[in-house]
C-alpha cells in the first residue's frame, strides 16, 4: 500500500530528526522475559500496519515486517525514557518503532508521523496482551488492520479540500490570531533545543480529593489540569520577570469521535486534529479558569475549528518552526480504558511524551489516571526551561491538583511566596 503524505504527517516527518519519537512508558510489577517481549513486539508489528511503514519520497508505504530493536538495559527507566527523545527513528529506512526493557518498565518509541498519544496507549496495551498470550501458550488474536488514514483524508472530502482550503487561505490574516504574551520574544527558544523530562506519581487520596472537587465545580479533570498548567507556568514566568499574568494553554484535539466519517476509537494512527491555544481572562479563580478552558476547547471541537485549521495549515504549507508556541501545552488528558493485569504482570504506571521542537511550547504536560492515581510527566524545552525548573514545576502542578482550592492566580502566587 502506498499513499501520499498529508498535512500533519508530512510535518512530523520533517521535524522527526529534531523532535525524536513519540514515547510511552509502561511501569509494571512482575516478571517480563526479554525473549517473550521480542516475540510480542513481532506480533504487534504484524497487527498494526502503521508499525510497518516507511517513507519513500513524499509517500507513506506499508511493507512487510522488519527487524525491531529491543534493548534490555539496566538502571533507572526515567533516564532511558528521556534518552529516547535524542534517538530519532529513521522512517526513510523503515525504522518505525523501537523498544527498551528496563527494570520495572517497558519503553515503546514510535515515529510521531504514524501515531498520536491515544494510539500509543493502545499499542502498550496490545503489546502487554501479546506478552500474556505468549506466556499462557495461546495464539492470541492478531488483527491485521489497514493503515489508519491521515486525519485530512478522514475529515476532508473533495469539496472541502478544493474549495474551503483556498478560501481559508484567503481568510487567514483575518481568522488566525496569536496571543502576544506567548510569542517567541517572551522567552521560548527559536534556536536549537534539548528535551528534558520530569516524572511524578500522585496518591489515591489525592485523586479522590481532585475528583470530588471536580464534581463539586462541574468541571473535568482535564479542565482542572489545564488550569493548573496555566497557574504553575505563570508562577515560573513571574519568578523570572516579576510580572504575574495568565498563561495561554495549547491543547491538542483528538478527532476520533468528531471526524467525518467517524474513526474507530481503537484504531492506531495519527488522529490529532490540530492545536487550540486558549488565552484565558485574568479575573477568574482556579475553578472558573478550569471551566473556561474546558468550555473554550469543547466549543471549538463542536464547531469544527480544528478541521478548519488543518485545511488552512495544509493549504499554506505551514510548519511548526514558523508558528509561535505558547509557554505551556497539555496533551492526552482524555480517558483510556487501561487494563491493569496481564497474567503475572501488573501495570502500575503509564507515561507518554514527545520531544521539544524549536518554537514549540516551553513546557508540555501529560497526565493519566492509572490504578486510582495520577501519573504525570512533562517535557521542557532547554535552555528555555532547565531540568531543575521542570522538576519544581511538576511538583507544584501535582500538588495543586491533589490539594485543589479556589484561589485566584495572584492569591495563589502570594501564598507560594509566603511559604
């Protein structure tokens, strides 16, 4: 199978050497035999056509299985997971994925042109399912899926592409705006960047407090996470500049349930439908901000603006390095049916991320609810954000979610200074 690269796929192929792969980490308790893992990886590659892709010229080609690197290493999985961001996958040579087995964790890296964050979670679940089947001696179910279509193939018919795209290009100066407080001149690096990572794990009691507070304020955990991201990064910027102001938040939009025709929720591919940047007003308390951000993003999804933005981006051939990045972005906050037990192996934590790119967000946050606890990780764009600053920001972010309050930004910052 061969088809032309479209939209975001083409962009991800171009920035792949800078960004590195999309990475998911599954932490576990129990025995995981490297030989079993290698066989499970081969089954996973046969199951999903996206993992058998290579790039030839301007085309994406699905071929047969190719050898996949499965490295068994010692040491802290966090170090190995961060190191993966500095090892770009060679998609032109058919290297679509790579696996690392560290003590207590399996690290799965896939080229970002082929998968989004939700697809990574599906791949982790399928990989562990194949491991379980091999240990039990069962054949397992291997579904050979077709390559998931590019998001533009799914949401654009001929009329949309041939007529709306050119009109969108003509309207671009009038409909596209960027918050001036988030432009590159504010401190987000344009030159070479290096990805630094931070990881954190919450408590069951903390998630119970957060869930209760979200129910009381009629807001989602994702909305609270966006508000916490805005607060924590605003605090970091205030420490540098002395100016405390709300921070715009970039949110990646998943089109699985919004595309026309609808994409199956379990299909592996790249279904992210664009990035929405929300610039909040300055007079809201924490829960007001959480509600505002949630409603703002949902409104755009409902009205189809991410699809419009994608058509616009493809028509103008926009690239991430040309687009100013907000200070903070959040990704993959949606629900996913994590399966916890795979025979003798129990999943205890899930983390996912991709690398920083020049002009992208200074901080990317990723949050999952796994086994009744929050699993949090962040990627910072160094030198804009240092590893120490990212660690401190992560602790603040988790603490704000696990001990929620209704403070306004200025009161919260004042309480932090006093403490």
